[in-house]
């Protein structure tokens, strides 16, 4: 089959499931042929090996059934970075890019020197901050798969980010005094929520935080004495503003911030 024909077949398989079937077809072709999209576009008349065709068609079907494209291509994009990602690790979202910008502004304004990213996943937030500031960056996760992925991305960008395994503040215990800023995009989805098919393929522990989606925050802020004189910026769901106001009452100065779609998406807590 010629590449041109294969491209049409894939686009057809993907058209129900995807908003950009042409672009996704090219991404899948790029993965199975190990060629860049630009190169593929220049070689549309080339004959493609039957095995490669079958592989591309089967991956497109998998995608059409709701498997995330990023797990197929093992690539995702965040804050101008191209990162490795694989099944078992959360795919960074565009909203979270703003969390990085908010952190960078604060780092500059307050001359913060040590930052910790809790629940780093691919390492996206930590790597973006390490590349764009002079901070010492620590990053944690409970998931070994996430830490391996973050390690790979840290090596790719040749940045210094120290990875630590464990839940909440536990892995930071020995260095916590030095940490001035904590950033996190934690799990905050309610276990009752109905999620789109592709989101459902992402790791449970990355998304869900109990029936009300607040379990991570409740545990994280359970011992406020650990957070004295620190600033914390976290991502949240827009519906959690009220419950978070209650949960964080009395802990410090609380500010809610919007994402690029004008939805309340982050809070900043300055603990006295
Ligand atoms: N920071 C990444 C991003 O924005 O793309 C990943 C965010 S994902 C929504 C949440 C991450 O937190 C997952 O990688 C998950 O393994 C990790 N995680 C879940 N519970 C945790 C806990 N109690 N302590 C530390 N990390 C946790
Ligand atoms: N925004 C994510 C979603 O698409 C949830 C992210 C999170 O729990 N941190 O469902």
C-alpha cells in the first residue's frame, strides 16, 4: 500500500473518535515508520511494508476505541517541551502550563531558591521550572513508573531535578525546612465522576481523590505545622473553590487563580 492510501485508511478509522483525524493519523504513521511528520509528507507516494500497514491500522483502531494518542506515540507536549510518556503515567494538560507560569512569577518576585513538585508524573512541572529558573528543584511521586518516566525526561533535558519516592510530604522530611515553594497538580477528581474514555485509561492514583475529590488536599494539609512559612500553589477543579475555602480556613492567606479558560483552577496558600 502507498503511504497516501494508508493515510486515508487511518484517517477514516479515526474520524469518529478524533477531532483531528488527519493529524493523529500522521502521528501514528510517524511512530510506526520512525520518520518525522515532515518527512512523511514529502514521501506520500512511497510503498509501505505490509507489516507496518497492519501495525498502523491496529494502533488507529486502538486509538478510535479511546486509548490516548500520547500513549501510542509515547510523546506529549508541555510548556514548549517534548516529553516521553507511557501508559501508567498521567498525560500533562494544557491548564497545568499556567501553574508553571504562576510558580515562575513567584520565584522571581520572592527570590525563592528551593521548590518541590509533589506528584510529578512525567516531571513536566519540575523540568519546566528547573529550565526557566535558578531554583533547586525536588520532585516526588508515589508511582515508580512515574518516577522512571520523569528520570528519562530529566536526562533528556539535562536539568538537575532530584527525584524522591513517597506520598505527600513524607519524602521531603529531611529537606522540608529549606523548601520555600511547593507546587502540585494532585489527583482531584471525584470517584463518582464519569470520565471520557481516554482519561479512563490513565492511572487511577493520578486522577481520583475520594468521593469528593478532596482526599489529597485533606491529607496534605493535615499537619499545617509542616508548612510554616511556605507558599503552596496547587491545581484544583473549578467546583472545589467552596470546599477548599473551608478546608484551608485559618491556615494562611488563600488566593484562587483562573486558568486560560477563565475557570478557577489553582489556589495559592501563603502560610504564616
Ligand atoms: N504533575 C504531573 C502533571 O501535571 O502532569 C502529574 C499530575 S497527576 C494529576 C498526579 C500525580 O500525583 C500522579 O503522578 C500520581 O502518581 C501522583 N500522586 C498521587 N497521589 C500522591 C501522593 N499522595 N503523594 C505524591 N504523589 C501522588
Ligand atoms: N484535569 C484532569 C482531567 O482531565 C484531572 C487532573 C487531576 O486530577 N489533577 O480529568
